[in-house]
């Protein structure tokens, strides 16, 4: 996707370029024909239009309705995995009652999708699936009870560092690579110091 000639403009806010990108990358929308409910893209007031274009094409090829009233209000603090660990997405907007299918351009840690799911469900909606470019229907960003138990067993003081309810499966797998959470936190502090000087 990053190599697509329309990516830069679509990621910068061009809806026209986003549609061109989606139309080149997604050839078959038949998988969406049976969908019903609200299709809700991860969207900001400005910037990346790829999720909106993908959601619009899904709606055009299904019995679903676009939910364009919910917006991601904050930016990720950086692109490194360690920065992504501390990203807590904040959403705003009306959540009509009903069933929701979430849409984003890519799946990295799943934090953005999980944050949107949490926001919708805390406002009365029911999230049933999510789609990203290059993936099929999924809610695989949700951590299993077993993974959460493994994390708690490895790091009994995990709640000093993170809200376990907001962690995704990718984030948990990343944390389990470290010998201790102090080691992880030291790397985070080092990365923040380096950002100040470079």
C-alpha cells in the first residue's frame, strides 16, 4: 500500500486519491454483500482518508450504512512500537444504536480499532467485526483471557504501567518479550529523551 502512487495524497487528506487507492487495491467487494449495520471508519477531522474511502466502498456494495459521526481526536505520539504502546486513542461523536463494522487502513497494534470498539460499545453500539486493507473480517486485536493471565503472571505489577483492559494482543505479545517492565520502561524513557535532542 505504501508504494501505491496514491498513498501519500490519500494519507494527507485527499479523498479522491483515497478512492483511487482503494479501487486499485480492492478488486472484489463481493465479501461485503451480506453486511448490514453501520460501517464506521477510523477517521480524523483532517488527514488520512483511506479508512473513509474503504468504508464508503463497503457501504456501496452491501446493505450497510456509513457512520461518519465518530472521529479520532488525538494523534499517535510516534511510529515506533514503544511509542504505540502508550497511545490511548480518544474518540468523539454520536453513536447511533445498532450493529457496527469497524474499518481502518492498516492493522499494526490494533490499539486504534480497540479504542474505537470501546468507544462505540460504551455508548450503546455493538461491534461485530472489523476490516482493514489486506485482512478479512476480524476482531483479533482483542486479547484472550489466557493471554491476559500470562501477562499478569509474568508481570504482577502490570497495572502500575498499563491499563490491561486497553491492551491488544499485539501489545501483550510485545511486552512478553521483555525480561521486566522496568527494562521496557527504561527503553521508553530513553526514546523520549532522544526525541528531545534529535
